[in-house]
């Protein structure tokens, strides 16, 4: 009988939400309030809300209550790359490109086609990449502040696979991993897939709260710390050098592996040394060229302690065997002839232009960003609803992300992230004006 009553309540709420009788953003009764209203146990009321949350119909926010979600925003929005209509502007995902890159690729393909090495590109490659290709990456990394042996480098299908093989090789089900309370959604997906226990660390203006991290390491068996010290996604911070030193000290004292994600680090000039330069024996450094060169050229790289290389190599073998030789050959040519350095310099200028444009068009709003970042974080008032605002923008043919995909704690802040790198400047300017109007009308009215 209890089960029937519980299911009827779930079905009734679901029907009311889907038909619009319960509008997006409505605060539902507390667990005790629902229990008293319906004559059920509090534990049953909790179960009702839990099932509605699993269905994507409500969101629970610690200290605030349970709210109806805007179901016009598709499940996985901000994590899974949805198909964006041809007339929509994508401020959800970044795929920055520069004029002339297609011609550059066309020219390089001609050069590769006439090279004497073409036959070798048709065969299996070593799992972690050819020695000459890893040597090209080593020379590139030296310009980024990391001096490393070629034998410590593994070439991957983008930085995301670098993260995946690190999780596969270094962690197991149930392992505790410390992460920022707001972090890269791709790592959240991996943690969910491999059943890791993510422990959120509160964030400050310059990075994770290291006092909270040290307390966590002292009380729980933290196996790894996932961090983005140079150009954090989504908050844009660059961790100061003293904080990097302390982070390494905490890792050495308590034993967790440092997983350093440097995917956007190329945008920051004169940043403090990477963790892989400070503590190469306990750091797995992961980056790639998807953001700095082109998202379609899925070439990434991992720099790992020597003891970790065999297991990482085996993870590549178990997943993709090797990075496609053709794309690796193209990228390594560009590493050697200065093309990558040139593209990165152009994209730093481009990102600064776009960030300045966002500052102009969104002036007066509480933006959190870095001057050369391709994204900006826009906190909203506590009583605003980011999912409702996102749905309103979607009806204006603008795709943005809420804080939900980035959140690892129980409290999801009301905020949106704007990716600035995926549209031309004129379109970006007019789109940001629309974003400002919608935010002011929706969140500050």
C-alpha cells in the first residue's frame, strides 16, 4: 500500500511538472511539509523527491530546498555536446578557430602525402606513440616549463583520453579523489563512469581552499587530487606559486597522486611553474592541442612518473591501441615548424579580445574570469533560477551552461558559464547583449 501511495505521488508530481502546472523554479514543500500534507513518513517523502531528481524533474539545493527544474533544458546539457540548431549561437562549448586554419591543414596534408614516411602511417603505431613524435612533444613541453624524458610521455586521443587512461591506470572503484567544488565536467563523467568518490574542496578566488584539502587528506584516504592550476575551468583562476608549493607539500605528506589538467594553460603567459615541473615524481600532467590548434585534431599527451608509464600504456592499448598516425604526424609537423606556437599566440590575442568584449557588453554584472580566457562565469542572485534563464536563452537561440555540470558539492550555485570562443566577434557581441538583457530581466527584475 505504501509503495502504491509513493508511486502515485511521484506520478502526480511528474505529471504536474511536465504539463506546466508546476512551473520551473517553484519551490516544493520541505520533506517534513510534504510528509505532513500527504500523511506519509518523512523517509517516504525523501524517496519521492529522490526519484523525481533522478528523473531530472527537480533539483535539491542544500540549505534552500527542492525546486522544479526547467525541463526545456535537455538532460546532460553542459556535459554532453548536444546538436545545436544552425541558427543557434553556442556559448556552451568552446571550439575556437582562426581564419586560414583550413588552408593550413590543406597545405600540410599535401606535404604529408608527398613525404617518404607515408607508408608507415598505414601501420599500427606504438601504443604511446613513435619516439620521434614524443620527442617533438618533449621539445614543446620544454617551452611550457616542463623538462622531461621522452620515455615519460604518452600520446593520446586528446586530453580527455589522457584523463581516462589516468583514471583507469591509477584508480579503482570507490577511491576518494579530491576535486574543486566547481570543476571540469569531463572529469565528473569519468568519476561517475568508474565509480570514484569525489570529495569537493571549497574554492577561493585563487584556487582550492588548501586548509580544507589538508583536513580532508588527514581524515580520508585520498588517492588523487584533480586540479587545474593554470586557467581553471570554469572559474579562470591561475593558482599562485606559493599555493602550488603547498599543494605539493600536502600531496607528499599524505600520498595522493596529483592529476594536473593543463588543457587551457597555453592561454596564460608567464604563469608559475606547472606541478609537473615542481613534483614530477607524483604528478600526471595532461594536456592536448584540441583547444590551441583544432578540436578535430584529437592529439593529447600525458607526462607521467616512470613507474606509472607501463599501466598508462596498457590503458591506451585496451582502449584505442594508438593515436591515429595521420593526425599525430600533422600535429608534430606543426610543433616542429612553429605553427603551434604561432596559433597559440594568435588564440591568446583572440581570447583577450573576446574577454574584453564580454567585459564591455556585460559591464556591471559580477563576472568571474581571466583576461585571456575563452570563458566567463556569471553568478546570479540567490533567488534566481539558472535553469529557467538557460531555457529562456535557448528560446532566443542561445545555448549556455548552468553551474550544474561543473558542481561536485551538494550545493549547486545559481550561475551560468559563457563560452566565448565558438562564434565570430560580431555575432558574439550581439549575443552577449541579448544575454545581458535576459539576465537583467530574469534575475534582477
